[in-house]
C-alpha cells in the first residue's frame, strides 16, 4: 500500500517532528478528523522506525500537554517493512476550536494553516459548551436517588429539595447538573468513571492485590470511605509523652491524604474515562487524578507557586459550601505542611500518563518517642513495612546495624524479621557473623 498525504493524512519520518505531529492532530480535530503516520517519509516509504519502550507514552503526554482542549488520540503500532510505523488518529472534535501551542490550526488540502481570529471566534460561538460539571444530566431530577442527609448539610430541605436546588442553579429544566448529581446522588450509575478505586498491593508494584474496593457513592461520601480504607491498611503508633492523653500518629498524615483525595475528586477531568485511584504499596501511597494541571500551573513549582484554578467550578462551589475546601489555592502547601508535622518526607507531585499524581512515603521511623517500637502499640504493619523498605534500600545489613538505624529494640526487630522471613519477603545471606538481610527477588 502506498500512502499519500491528504486532507486527512499526514506522514512524518520520526518522533523528532513531535511539534508538527501535535499541530497536524489539532488541524485534523478542527476539520473532519484524520491520521498522522510516523515512520514514513514524504513519499510514503518506510524510514526503519523502531519504537522504544516509552515512545508512545512520551508522545501521548506531549499531545496532552500542548493541546487545549486536550486531545486523546488512538495510537497503534504496526510492523512495516524493515521497521515499524505508528498510526495516531483523532476524530473531529466536538469542542472546537482546538489549540496547539496556544494557536488554532485547520487542515486545508495537504497543509496545516493557522486559523484567523475571525474563524476562531466563529468556531467558539458555534461550538461553545459549558464545562462538564455545568452540563445537564440526561435524567430527570425526580428519577435520582438523592442523599437527603447530605443535601440537608448543604442547606437544602429534605421535603422539597428541588425548588432550593433550582434556585441555586443546580437543577435546570427539571434535570440536575452533572455537579449536582456527582455530589449528592447515592450511587452515580450514570457516570461510571466517577467511582473511586482503592487498593492495597503486596510489595512495591501492582502484581498482587491484598485488598481492593470500588467506592461507588457520591464523590463527597467517597472522600471519607477512601480515608477509612487507608486507616485499615496503614499503621498507627502511640506516642507516650507523660501527658494526660496519648498521642496517636499514623504512618501517613490523614489530614494531608484527605486534602489530596478531595483535590483529586474535585479537580479531576471528568471527560477522561479514567477513575480516581488510591494505591497503597509497602513503601508509598499514590493518589491518581485523571487530567493534567491547568497550563498556568507547573508541577516543578508546586507548592511554592499555586493558585486556585478550578476545572470544575460548580463542584468546587459545592465542596466549599460544605466546608471541605477553601478557594485560595493553598491545598498543596497544606499537604506538604501536614507531611512535615507527621514526620513524613515532602510529597512528590507529578504528571504521568495523562494524570496528576501525588505520592507520599511513610515515616522513616516510628514517628513517636519510642521510634519504630511505637508500632507495637498499634502500628505493627507500618513498622514491618518500614523495616522491609530499610532492607530494600540497605541490603546486607546485620541485625545490630538495623536495630541501631531504626532505633528498634532487638526483640521487636527479631519478631518482625521472623514475620518477613515466614512471608518469604526477606532472607539472610552469608556467614552468621558477617552476613546480612536481603529482600527476596
């Protein structure tokens, strides 16, 4: 088959031309859709392209980062001649104009042309759509199973909630806005991507599940359920300081994680088919939120430079009225501060695979005056996980060295090492006097 460039087809030799690839996809999206084939020259001949391990993820991220509204093309690799080709396809956009690098382009014949200001204004007028959370649901408000207790917290009477919601602009023409539905329905069956997925994995990857759950409630209730799941699967130590009340310190700062989960459900991209995910591993906890940060914000400058730019303004307004968020853009700083108070390292803010990810690591030691020994009073799981992480990072250490580094009584250390050995997670290698502990591969 011989390929020739047309109004719906563009050929590129390699991914070194990634900026031109992004522009072509935007031009197609603003017209009738089209395909970019990478790995063919202008004459349609193969260039011997070989696709690397992260190539597809890299180009997908570049497309997401430099298109507005974000494009999510179909990307397929095929063997062709001595190498491979990559087909990147986009349909015509339902939300035009689409911009690349802050400019709008449109496909005319075999060329991508910059759109005039007049053409951009015309498309905006024709395709203008409200944000997702401000659009109406395809169901009548009377057909929805509402969380009346939550509506009352919001100040809406249980007897006749619809009049009050209509007055606040949360119900229109008898149908609830997406924001109203997501925040106050008992179970969001109409929006399956609104569920929150939580899981505890064995080890440091997602190969083996210990526990998992799909939280299928309103996104307001989902926050509490996610925090409850974290409590079940992380450790808590008791600090004895001589005061009348004991102090409980969790392996992870719950107030920081609550802030992070709220941020994920409020500011995620609900047009993305993915779900909010909370992943707990032996050595870290991750919260994934579909969609990238607004282009005005950069993960490199968080939390130092941040401001409130809500993607879902109506959802944010509801959470604010419920006293769950404030509107100053200080949430990231509060997450960092809470980690510092709890003894955790600074959390990591990243954009990966089209999602915004917050990663928090457990406390380096027990976080209480008794060090890791505090885990005996309630944080055993957290203490064992910290021990496992230490051995992973410091292979070959002897018992006395581990006990000194973790400020752990020898008896407690021996008990936890026995537990890890029985589970087949660590092993002792070498002579009894010179050997040490290693994580089993």
